[in-house]
C-alpha cells in the first residue's frame, strides 16, 4: 500500500460534530500547500446509488465541490447497508474488507500530493465489524484530527475517551478542533480548552464559530428525507433554507399570521382553505415568501387548487405520511451540506481558513 503520500484522518467524538464541515474546509485550505488532493471515506453509513454503486453522500459532496479526479467508487469503498453487520457477524471477512480499503486508498492517492480521510463518528464506530475508526486510521497509516462540539469539560472528557482508543492502536493524534461555539465565547473556550488539552498531551488546532445557517435544512433536503413528490416545475427554490416549521391545523384566518419568510407549512392536502390563503400571500420575487409547503397524508386538493399550487414561486411537496409524522421527520432531519448549498460551502471555506491553524497541521505531517 502507498505509504509516501501525506494523509490525515478526520474523526469526531460523536456523530454530527462537524467532520464533513471540517473536511470540506480543510481540503479548500490545504490546496494552498498540496495542489492535488484526494479524498476517501473508507466506511460510509449514509449513501446514494450512482450507476448501481453505493457511494457515501460525503464522497459525492467532496467530488462535486472540488472535482478531485478520484474514482468515485474508491472514495467510498465500504457502504454499511442495513444487513451489513449481521452478514459480517455470521461470516467475518475482515481481510477482504481491509484489502478493499487499502486498494481504494492506493487509487485515490495516485498522483496526489495529499489525501484526506474522513471517519464515521467516534473512534469506536465500526468496532462491531473490526473496522473502527481507530483501526482504519492505523490500517491507512494516518495521523488523526479529532473534532468535538463546543464547551469546556464535555469536549475534553469525550476527546480523552477517543484518545485512549487511538493510542491503543498506536495512532498519533495531531490535535483537536472544537466546533459550534458561539462567537462571544470563543476567546474563553479557546483559553480553557487549550489548557485542558495540553494536560492530556494534545494540541488545540482551532475553534469554529457556530453558524445557524449550517444547521438549517433546505426544502430540497426535506423533500429527499420525506421522499416527497415535488409539484412545481421550477425546482431552484428547493435550495431555500427553512427557519421554522408550522403545522396548519387551524382555520385559514388564524394560519395566515404564520405565513412568513423561512416558514415551512405542513398541512393535510385537502385543507384547500389554508392552501388558497397561502397562495394569496405568496408573490413571485418577494423575499418574504414562505420557504415551502408540504401536503400530507398523500392527499391532493381539487383540480383548480392543484393548478394554482403548481404555479406558486415556492416549492410545494406531497408526502404520504400524516402531518404529525412529517413534522417529526423534519424535526429529526440530520442536516448535511449538499453540493447545491453554495452559500453554506462558501461559509465553511471561510470559517475554516480563518479559525483553524492549517500550517500547524501541515507541519505535523
């Protein structure tokens, strides 16, 4: 296996701490030092099907944003399907999985100056099939950066747990990045966390500010999560961010006060009174329009109302689930940056370049 190309493994103390955000920003920042960068997510848990291949969605994102010139299938060698763990426990095939990861890494690293490897959650994720993040980092000969969420005591405690598993595998930790810290608290948290990590023999590489926009889903993401039908022909508005969710279970007159900018209206498809009221308050080109509407229960309004909905300048979706189920699904949606989220991607590049000591990472490699 290739051992000469510099590489780093991005891990986290838990799911959704900001690995992908950090990885995306670091690739952009590291291009100053390494013009040709490769990316691999050795073990992926959220994937899409592309040409009958299961590809982790983070690999799709990185390839779309940076045009990395790596084989997409090698950027995501192992996709953990629902039955993956059961199959492995019945007939372990660790050698074959490790070989697949190594071979994919070699192809990703071909003619590259640097490779960024992204993990899946904390150090122990994947242990059940003998491919924990710590084991994969060791297999690929990577040094590690750990990402954790804001605070002082909690991130240090959680980093310590992960540190123990990485050190057990003989993997060196370059340092720690603290994510999602409110701007006004950055100086204080930087001071105390740096001191606390130093006691553990770890470096603080940077503290990233909390950005509300990064935790807001787009209407398009919600449509994907709900597997909803999009009624409108113009889908550009699917990139609109959702600030708030309102369930239209009241009369139309009372509902109208909630038809504000960034609101996603969830209402049964046969509530024509609410839909007509929403249509009357939605004006093409108005920046104060709602984010979108979800019709629930698989119900469709009458023909005339349907025609009106199809011409609305905001996305209108139809979901099979009822309003409660849809609202719960929207609330629980894991917000991931998507290739179409240009504003989010630009912001991520900026905050990582500004708040992370990239030179220290390069020197450590």
